[in-house]
C-alpha cells in the first residue's frame, strides 16, 4: 500500500480519476481505496511545526 501511495503522489492526476470512479487500483479492496481517497480529501493544516 505504501508503494501505491508513493506512486499516486508522483501521478496526482490518477487520484482525480480514482475519485471519479474511472480508475481501479488492482490488488486493493474498496475499503483501502476509500482510505486513500479520504487521506487526499482531508486537508491537514499545521499552525506550528513544533510541539509545545
């Protein structure tokens, strides 16, 4: 799964195809595909890089 995420990071247009349902990730079940999509949909905003 880590290799798949790294590949999607290099080819971000594939994430859009996955969101539209025009792409299927071979070897991944629907729960894994949903988890990947959720990770791309959720924006993580850090106000400070260091913990206090």
